[in-house]
């Protein structure tokens, strides 16, 4: 949303709404582009965009870090965010089981850190001064180590090492070897994350003792992914697993979708994280802009 300055969209009746704004700030009335961003084509078809470009960063510092507990993970995030002065660009967390699973893949021939630690963090900083930023990055890691926020760290010394670290995090396609496989993309407050994952794990163990659960995500954004294998190969446990994952989110103000939308698959769970008033307002917008239900019918809201 921050990188889209303006757009053009076609409404259900053929009206073309052109709002090709090039300004960084424009508070003249409603920000109409927000009606179309993230609404999955249900309110209008986007035909053109004005994108904001930013300067390519001069520095890029990357490290793979091992952390002993989730409390240290959150403290490490807050510490590095402050120490790097706004240059923190990635904070990817891999739970121990997921890291160990990925090390069996071809991308992880020479892992930066050995398996066995409870949590792993891929952290990256982007800035404007190569030497000064690198010194600050390394100094921050050393200070975090003295404060017992991490127990081990590997700092990338070249682009090849940096690419190798990201290859481990990005090798999620390896999960497709598991069947059945149910993938989830949820959002919640950082303070609730550990208890939520523990609850999901406990419920899976109670229902399917032979289940598999892998957790990873963009913890700096409060977004985690869960990959779950449970039940028979026919995938018949999908609905039960979905309910198990989504139900706790309502009580803690979380969301059933952080990044990938609602579509058809999550539609029946929308009310688990959105109030009746919110959904009614969504229906009002849909009715006003697409009364015949022509645009991406059936997605997001049931007809």
C-alpha cells in the first residue's frame, strides 16, 4: 500500500475511475485507491498503477542467528530495531523443527549454523553507507550477544554467503514433499505468538499424535506461516485442522490472513476475525460497486 501512489480501475458497470496520483501526500477527500488494493478484484479491476520508487540501498548486511528462547527472540527484535536506527529490513524467524527440516534440502549443503537451537533468525539491514553500516550491524550483534539475546551467529561476508542464507529461508517448496499438507498464513501480536503456537501444537498432538508442524515467518511484521500435515492422505482432515488453527485467533485479536487474502478457501472463517459490523460494511461496499456480483464472484464474501 505504501508503494502505490495512484491507480486506475474499471468498475462493474464499465466506469473507469482514474486516480493516477503522483504525489506522496494527497488528503483531498477519500483515498479511493484503498478501495481496490487488497480486495481481490471484487470491487473493481485494476488496469494501471503509479508505483513509488526508492533509491537502491548502498549497504546490505545479513546474519543468521541462533536464539535460546522466544522471549529472547522478541527482545532481540526490539534491540536490533533500535540499534540499527531504522535500517532493519528483514527479521525472519524459523522454529527449530522447520530449520532442521530445511537442512535436508539441496539448498542447505553448508548451513550457516548447526541444528538444535530452539529458534533461528535471518536478520538483514539495508542502509546508505557500506562501511559505517557494517560496523554498526556487527557492533549491534556483539552487544546482543553480551546481553544473552543470542547464542550463536554467522555474519555473511560475501554476496554468495548472503544468497546461501536466504536460500535456506526460501526453500519452502520442500514442504510440498509432505502429504497431506495444509498451509496457513496468520497474523497476530508478537506478545501472543509463542502461546498461540504452543496451543496449536498441543491440540494437534491431542488429535493427531503423528502430525507434523513447521512454523516460520516474518516476525517483524507479526506474520507467521504454519505448515501442517495431519490425518489421512486424502486430506479429509482439512476442515478440522483449519478450525484448530483459526479459532484461537479471534480471542487474541489475530487475523486468519496476513498476506494472501481470503478468496474461497478462508471465506467461511472471515467472521472469526472480523466483527459483524465490519462484514456488513464490506457487503455495503460490494453492493454499491458491484450490485450484480460480476467481479470475481463468490470471493471474500458469500453471496
